[in-house]
C-alpha cells in the first residue's frame, strides 16, 4: 500500500492542492485499529467526499494534487508532530483501541511510514516549482460534517485563513457573489498555525498565497456533486487577481 497519491505532479497550473484526510484506509497490520467498519466509515476516520473534490479540482485547474493515503486515525497529517491528537486516542467520543498505549517505536514507525512521505511529496513539488521559477498557490482541501453536536452548520462551504488574506478575500467574495449560499469565513474553523500543520508548514513558511477550504459533506455525496462544487470553487480561484 502506498501512503500517498500524487496526481499531475508536474502540471503548470498555479495551484498546488493537498488533501490531508482523503482516505479512511487503515493498513492491514494495524487491524482496523480495533474499530468496526461502521466507525471507520464515519467522519472521524476521513474527510468524506474531499478526495473526489480534490481530484476534480486537479483536473479543472490542471494542478498537482497530493492525497494522503491513510486514515487520520492512523496519523493526522494536519497536526504537528508533538500534538496530542497526532495519533488520536479518542475522536468524537469514539475510543480508538489501536492507538492506546502506543510505544515510542510504533509511534515513530507511523510518522516515518505515512506522515513524512506525504509531506515530502508536497515539499518536492513545491521545491521543484520554485527551482523552475514557477509560482505556487497552496490550497488544502477538507470536508466538514453537516452538523456538530446536533446543531446544523449553515455554511455549505467555508474558508479558513490566517493573517494573509490575499486568496481568502477574493475567493470569499466570488463564492458569495451569487448570493445563494452561506460561505464561512474562519467559521466553523479558523486556520491556526499552532494546531494546523499543512498550510503553515508548506505555505506560511514560504509566504505563499494559500487557503484552507471545507466543503460540507452533505453537499458532496457523490462524484457529480463533488464536480459541481469543484467547478464553482475553481472558478472562484481562477477569478482571483492573486
Ligand atoms: Zn480535514
């Protein structure tokens, strides 16, 4: 099993896409982390629908895309290596038996096997483009549940940004322009460099324009819906003056 899937690594579009929580795959040797298949199908294991949106965006934007190949319950590639939830023991009320009392060796093996290859893949694409003088704009693609603790989320799509709003402001304006959907602006999640890892490490560090986006999962249930949202988001990106 490969940890990381790379699509169109050398395409010339301005955007570089990555999807930290693309899959709910648990390597066979981890025995499903002791969880039933029903738990591994839930959002705790992955960002449902996000991989399909990423693949469609990669095609529409002619952009490289890197998709993590393992569940975030195996290792969360959007967390710092010293974060307590890098390998979560509990997620949304579900205890993860295969993550309890993990030895240092087992922890190190997960980092070496899945975390580093995924981020190395993003890094090598960005380095190669920089060496060739090609600009890069980093976009991190996620999905969010339709409700949290029983409270529906009103935003069908939400952008997370930090102080650099070069991409967030124009994309927000473009998505809101038709007036048909609520678009979250740092709601329900902001981009927190202390918590999030991928955009801070790959984009903030290099001062690349960037965005983290959350598509609401009930809006992207199948390939055609994923493509529809990818088209709308891609158009907002392409309209950007950045
Ligand atoms: Zn995510």
